[in-house]
């Protein structure tokens, strides 16, 4: 783990309101889109600009790997109440050797929390994730202001082993803060009707031109995405993983 000393975090972020599937195929007349009273379901960009202060904390330099998660299962016998699509990519009870150093996916928010509790850690809040990814200089990408595809997982390739792109590390020394897989955070909301969670970082998958998926590929640090939580079989997917944090007053 690497220490992040905390302090004020300027959260200047945007996201596109996107009700997937409610807009027509690309190139079709806009009036074919479903219309909602609260705005355009496809191309309305919302912005947030605020500052919050966080305390010091330790954060995992790399994403939790399949190998890490296998050790958790071996130690605890963990099994989710609803195992639909749980570790679907393993194809059986154990992780294939070829995937041990790849980020674990097909885990929902509760699976990630269970691992974090076992490890004596927790998931990062969005401001904690932001500070670890961006530092205090407002950079757009973990390494600077200009996108460089050589510093992160290429789009369309599938996951890559963690720590594959040392030149893409953030100011705090974290790998894969853009690309590879989206990352669960502890920034969950529940309004009594719907639950959602902020995910960050983007992933290897980008369904270009599709109306059914959020924008993928590596994502800049001035954007975020709210993921609607439905049920485990829907929440577990090939493009979301996680990393953990621990408060700095605790030992690493």
C-alpha cells in the first residue's frame, strides 16, 4: 500500500446522463428517443464542482487480483447469498493460472466489501480515489494532461496484469487509475427507490456506437459514472473490479 497524506480534494467532475437503450440507433432522428420529464436521457452532461477534505489513508497500489481473491475464498469459504455470475470468468471453482495477476472482475459491491473486511481494509470513497489518482494539481490523466495510450490498458484487449504500466502510475504511485477495469467505490447512494454507486477509471471495453452501454475505454480524471445497482447477477460484470484503502492511523 502507498500513503496518501490527505487534505482538500477539488472534485471538478462531469458525467453524461445516459438512460441506456432509450435513444435511437446512432444516426436516427433525435425525435425517436424516449423523452423524460427530467431531461434528455442520452446527451445531457451534468457537472459537479466542490471541495472536500479527507484524512490521510493508505491505498492499494494495484487493483485486487484474481489471485488475491482466491486467497480470500480459501481462507474464509465466502459464498454470496446470490451467486449469479459470481467469478464467471473463472469457469469453475478456482482461478486459472493465466489470470492470477489480472484484476478480479465479476464481483459486485458486496463481494468487494466482503474481501475488504477480511483484509482489514475498506473501499475508497470517491474523493479518496480522486486524490490518489490525481494528486493536488488537477491533472486530467494519472500521468499528466495529455492522453498517452502507451501508459494504460488498450481498449478491446481484455484485462491486463496489474502493474503492467508503470509509466501510467498516479502521483501517489497507483497503477491502473484509468483503463483496465472500472473500480467500485464506497460512494453509494440510496434514495428509497433506487441504489447506485460511483465507479471510476474506465475499462478495457468500449462499445462504440452502442446505445446500451456507458462510454468505456480509459476515462479522464474529470469524469465519473454512476452505476445503477439492480441485483448481483446484473451488477457483476467483466469490466468492474476494485482496490482497497485503510485509514492511516491503522497499520498497513
